[in-house]
C-alpha cells in the first residue's frame, strides 16, 4: 500500500468517526430538549451517558488525527484538513457538554407548571441540530457553500433567542415570582444559542481546510 493510499484510508476512518460523533450529538440535543418539552426526566440520564461516550469519541478521533500528522508527514493541504478535524471535534465535544447542561437544568423544574408555552426553544433545537449536521457534512464533502451558509442560518437562531429572552423578561416584569423559572429557561436558550455558534465555528474550520483562510476568531 502506497503512503498516499494509507493516508487516504486513515483520513476516511476519521471522517467515518466524525459522522458517528455528529449523530450521537444530534441525539443528545434531541433528548435534552425532549426531556424538557415532555418532562421526561428519564431521558436526562440517557443524555449524561451519551455525553460520556462523546467525550471518549473526541479522545479517539484526536489520537487518530495526531497519529496521522506524526506518521504520514502530510503536505500543506492535508495538514489543514487534519488540523481542521482536530478543531472541529473540540467544538463538537463542547456541544455535547451544552446538551448535558440543558438536561441538568431541566431536572431543576421538578413538577412545577411551566410559566410559558415551549414554542421557540424546540424550534431553536431543530435548527442547531441541522447546523451541526451540515457543518460535518460540509467538511466531509468539501462543500464550501454549505459551510458558508451556517453563519446565515445562525441568524435565525439568534432571532429566536431574542424572542425568548424578551418573552421571559416580560414575564418577570409581570410577576416577579416567575423569575426562578424564567432564569432556567434563559440558561437553556443561551446554551442552544451557543450550540449554533459552535456549528458556525465548524463551518469556519471547513473553510480553513479548503482555502487556508484561518477563522478570524481563532
């Protein structure tokens, strides 16, 4: 097997594991928000276990990337590709952590009736899950257009974030007793907004892998 063939085989293995990690992350976001909307606290325990697996996957992919860099002596474009993967798994792992945080906050509501209908938070979750998926796919398919679209999609997440925050602020002003729950909802909304930001980061690292342009916020 030639050196180049071996490199491409190892890189494909990294791609495959990135997809698996992405799918697991989609699952934890879905479960954490479902636990909130359906008050299914058993799901929060599943999120905690899934997050442990995500942490392990990050370490395994990181080891594969570092091994590839050390053993194969990649050319500049290959180096960018592997380096981008290393950066991306950091963002993906943090997304898993934020889904876990949502699950932990959800448990604090107990059996109290919610102070508002959960309309925009599930909408945010649907969008950020698709953003994470698109980010990983844009890397694997070297799709610069899809990677660039993540920033525009994130604007929708920000719009929903602002709507939820305004609604919750109004509820606190209407009745200060709403403050405790409102703060929990604000934290959950903020975590979803951060997940969108991490997905944008992934898109920026895809651009770096393809063009060599480093993200401004690196």
